[in-house]
């Protein structure tokens, strides 16, 4: 084995023992354990999937969940209800404007 490789391997082992491979102080940094990054990504994907399921109607809020996930689901459901309500109000306003426009045109012609 070449001396340079031996030194690199020895330094790597020394750093891993000295610092510890899974050092909690490194979480949320570039030096975090790969499992920390995988767990973070998995959590984000789960939250995105939950929001997507609520918006698409696959999740209607009837299943039991962990408290934090249930809070997120309830917030998204409330936003969806508000959006649907605003959509209905906008549609009613649009129809009223069209009706008034038709009445005004009729009055102008007659």
C-alpha cells in the first residue's frame, strides 16, 4: 500500500473517531450524517404528498394522524374551503356583471 493512501485512510479513521460520524451538532449543516438528510427529504416529501392529497380530495380529513400532520391537513383544508368559497363568489359576481351588461345593452337598444 502506498504511504499516501495509508495516511489518508488513517486520517479518515482518526477524524471519524474524534468527531464521531453521527454528531448531532452537525445536523442541518453540510457535514450532517447522510441519514439526517434522507430523513429531512423524506419528511418534506411526506408533507408535500399530504398537501397534494388534501387539495386533490384524496384526503378528506377523516383518517387519524399525528398531531402535527393533522394540523397541517386542517390548515390546507381551510385554505381549500376559502378558495372554493371565493371561487363561488367570483363566479356569482361575474354572472351579475354579465346580467347587468345585458340589461344595459337592452336598455340602450330600446
